[in-house]
């Protein structure tokens, strides 16, 4: 859950997210968040771990991407909003 965004000076904004256990974490662009998911690309292939990565911190949201090596195409995108629509 996204609870705060600090834009600050210097062009390196940060965000604070809270995990399901209630612990807060400060993240910025390039940081990995959440527990990685282990996948196997095919029989006999080693497992790989894929994670969500922060690609952008906006004044009202953070944008996360996760590469999906199984499906060719663009990475999967997820948006965490500071003020979810159901709260407004």
C-alpha cells in the first residue's frame, strides 16, 4: 500500500509503501519491491526469480514493471496510487 510520496530536491523522488505486515519501506526509482516469484521457462531449465521494480515515482502514484520472460512482449505494468479511487 502506498502511503506517502516525497518529491524533494535533486530530482530523486521517494515513496513510502507499507507491506502486509505493517512495516514501512522507502523506495525510489530502480528499487525492487515485494517478494520475487520463481518461474521455470521450460522443462530442464533453471528457475528464475522475477520481481516488481519501481520505474517512476509521480506526485500521486508509483509505477512498477515486471519483466515476463515467458511471454514475448512488453513488461507487465502495475500502478500503485496514493489515493485509490475507492477512498475518494
